[in-house]
C-alpha cells in the first residue's frame, strides 16, 4: 500500500494479538503500546508499564546452553551453576544479540519502534476476518494515550482504511489526548478500578479524579463506552461496586459493563522483566461470586457483557 500520505511518526509497540474476541466487537487485532501512568498492583501486562524497552527472561524456557553468555558484548548473562541464570540488567544496552542467539526463546525484548505505515500494514493482513465478523483494530497498552500523537495518527490511518476502531484506555490521561483520537474512534473500552479516590491511589499509584472526569466527558459527548472492571475480592466488591454502579448509571453513552474476574496468570511476567511481584494474594472469584457482582450491576439497570 502507498505510505505517501501517512505521517513518519513512530510509536513503541510491545505486542500485537491477532484473532482477539474480547476487546471490542468481532474478530480483532489488538495493538499494545508501551507506557502507562498507572501502576496497578494486579496489572496483567507489566511489560507494558514502562515507556522504554525491556529485556525479558523466562527461566522455564532456558536450557542453560550459554549461547546468550557468548553473544552478549556486555557480560549481562551468567550461568554460575546448573539451573542458575543471572542477569545484570544495569549493563544491558538492549542490543538484542542474546535474543537472536537464544534458540528456545527464553529471551525477548518488549518494545519496538514502528511507523504508522508499518503497523497499518500488519493489521490490514487480517482485514478479511474483520469484514466477516464485524471486527477491527483495538489500540491498547499500557496506556495507548501515553503516546498520544502516535495513537491519533494510527487510529486515523485505520479509519481512513475503513477499519472499525476501538481504544482500550485507563482514562488516566489529559482530555486533550482523548480529543485528538475521538474523531477516529468507534468505541472506547474504559477501565474503572475503584470509586474511592484514596483507595484508587493505593492500588494503582494515582487517584481517580481525572479518570472519572474523563468518563463523564465521554458520556456527555455521546461516545460509546464499554466499561471494564477488574474484579478483586476485598478490593472493589461489596459497597465499592455498588458505588461504581451508581456512578456508571449516570453515563448516558455507556453500552455495557464487562466484569473481569481477577487471576494471577501474569505473576511470572514480573520476575521475567526484573520487577517486584505486586500481584495481590487474593482468590480468583468463582462463578458464584461473579454472579453476585453481575447482580449488583443489573440491579442498577446496567447491561452486563457475557
Ligand atoms: S541462550 Fe537462551 S536457553 Fe541458552 S542459556 Fe541463554 S537464555 Fe538460556
Ligand atoms: S540485549 Fe544485548 S546487552 Fe542486553 S543482555 Fe542481550 S546481548 Fe547483552
């Protein structure tokens, strides 16, 4: 395709998920941009938090061959004894040599620069699936609007190409970032994690004032919004969820609420990128607990996604 009209701006992408079915209507390609202003204790994508690229090492995939030790020009990797692999991240320049050398795929760098044209070409590869299913492209993160100019340019390119677009956002960004993308966004997927200002700060690192304000603005502007709530027992159930439901009832453009049961599958990702594991030690809510949460939403007159 011709890239003549597309801007040369680059964005930092850490993952692309094809054939997604829970991130907007139909079959979708989800593009994950790097960087997020929040630090949710339960984040499922900790590799998306930092704005800069990161080296990931998965011990379970490592066969101890030592190819990375020989490939690295900076002495980052060491295998001092069988079953032990140490990494001195302070010396890593993210050159990628060890990733290339690692045949089992234990090493990976999260975060690559792409142009709008390159990314558009990747997502257009699945256009037939979008057309058959009513799907499209979802821009996610991290927080996709933490790269506001790139997000706006990419969504505009998708719309120009005739694709349905969804934006999966934490809402923790200036309204100006929303204003730039809304003309090219068909649906906003919006996270609401807690209704109490200080509890929100405790669990995510920031209060929720801007997040709730932006959601109300989207509602007043008539932008279709699906709200997503990560459900953590003892954190945002009970009266907290009642208050969230009461708040959502006043958002006129709300399409539905999606309740996402907490799980800790991402726990190993924290270790892989050298972060402390912050995931709460709470049980995944089972079907009965989720039914109770759904009932709260329904009682407030809200539509709950299956
Ligand atoms: S190259 Fe890969 S498998 Fe081999 S020691 Fe390094 S990380 Fe492990
Ligand atoms: S990315 Fe480059 S500098 Fe970093 S550990 Fe791998 S080979 Fe060494």
